[in-house]
């Protein structure tokens, strides 16, 4: 497979995009919204490279299944209903983003000892989460691809990680998604380098301020 993976309708250069980001953030992973799987070449590339896919509704889960993406690649973004969580679990999904304490309770009830959870930046927990779930990371959906906003989001999540560590929760990962997929699909070197550099600077500053180990990172767009 070359850096330029194309088909008649929708060329993409996702491999080149990841390479650009990793020049700044060497161990960063990529995550993509399930809606991009409507492109057969994107779906094949995601499936073949084990790329993370974010889904949060029945349509997204249907795209994941139709594309043959493995359940372990999928992160389910929990909504207000337990039905969606149950449906994701029935498909073998074990990774989740929780945006409310009630979703943590649902996961603890339905998937004790199974679910690995990223807490959304707006999910406030009063104490240590249930031992029935594994809180492994923090997540934020940034509403723009502006580098300054991504840096600010990374700093915000590091502050939350520091607070969780004081509660005895060892959180080691950050996922940041946001903005349209265009820059990723066409490997916009300038935009992706600026974005990764802003996150890198924020991680350096935040880890020094709160004396944190550097977290694992997953970055990607949030919409087509």
C-alpha cells in the first residue's frame, strides 16, 4: 500500500497524515469517526491497520459491522440510553467514552471487569469510580481544528488526570478528536503539524506542572 490510497470517488492519504503527526508526537495513534467508513477504501485501510473508530449510534455501529472492523478497534461514545451501551457490548465492543456518572454505573452493571473507559472532559465523578470498570483515559471533542483550542483541551485533560490521580485512579491516556476530516484525508502537513505541535507543547507544560508521566495519545477528526 502506498502513501496515496485512492479510489474513483474519494482519495485519502491517512497513512501520510499519521506520519506527519508522529514526527511531532512519535507514539500518537489515530481515531476516526465511523461515518468515514462509507468510503470503501477508508474502511479497508482502517480494517487493515487496526485504526480506532468512534461510534455513538446505531448507524455508526452498522457501518462498523458492514466494514468488518474488529470490535477491539471500536470506541463507543455513550449516550443517554443504556440500550446503546448494551448494543455495543453485544457486538463485542469493550472500549467506551462516558460523559455522565450514570453511564459509568450502567457499564459497571452490564460489563463488570470488561469495560475500558475514557471519561469525557465534562464527566465529573465525586469519588473513585467503581472497580468494576477500568478508567484508563480522558477524552475531549474539540469543536474546531484550531491548534490553540487543541492545546487548551490537552491542558484541561491533564488537569483532570492530575485530580484523578489524587483519588488513586491511574489514568494514562488522552484522546482528542475534533474538526472536519479533510485535513486528515488529504494529509495537510501544515495544519496537522500545527495541531500536533500545540498538543505537544501543552503536554510538556502540563506534565511538568502536575508532575505527570506523559500520557498515550489518540488524535483524529470528529466529523466528515
